[in-house]
């Protein structure tokens, strides 16, 4: 009887020793990535005529489109020193084209409308700010 109790005790202690050596699963909390809120792109921009000539036509289109579409000034013109305000329909890269009163044209390509708020017309062409 004593021997049986002793064997039972060794069996229990052995099982405890084996389970202590077995790999234990511990739940570790994982950090959760929370994306910052999306900042809306402001697609408003101005065309500023800093040239000495009247701009007769202004065109702009998303760079993925292969045509200029319609003249955005319509029946209006952009005189020297004048400013024209507009809002693009979508974010992304845009192409710009102006035509002066003498028929000469200037183009500016792949301008990120979310970063540029002014398209400046000079006697030598266009640049974005």
C-alpha cells in the first residue's frame, strides 16, 4: 500500500515536472495600428496672369485624360494682373494650357492639384506654386 501511494506521488510529481517543461502559451497583447484620419485634398486653385498679355483661353484636365476639353474661361478673358478661381473635380495630377491673345500657347504638365494652389502665367510660360 505504501509502495502504491509512493508510486502515485511520483507519477503526480513527474507529470507536474513534465508540464512545467512543456512550452506554455502566453497571450501577449498586440499593438493595433490605427490609420490617421485622411486629410481631404483641397482642389481649389487660382490662375494668375502675371504676363503682359491677355489670356484668351484656359484649359486644364486630369493628366490621365488625353484631351483638353472646353475653354474654362468661356466668354471671359484673363487680363494682365487678373486672377481666375476654380476648383478641380478630383485630386491628382493635372495638365494646364493657356492661350494668349496673340495665339501663342503655354502648357504645364503633371501638377499635383493637392499641393499647388496657384498656376502663374508669365511672359515665358506657366509655373505652379
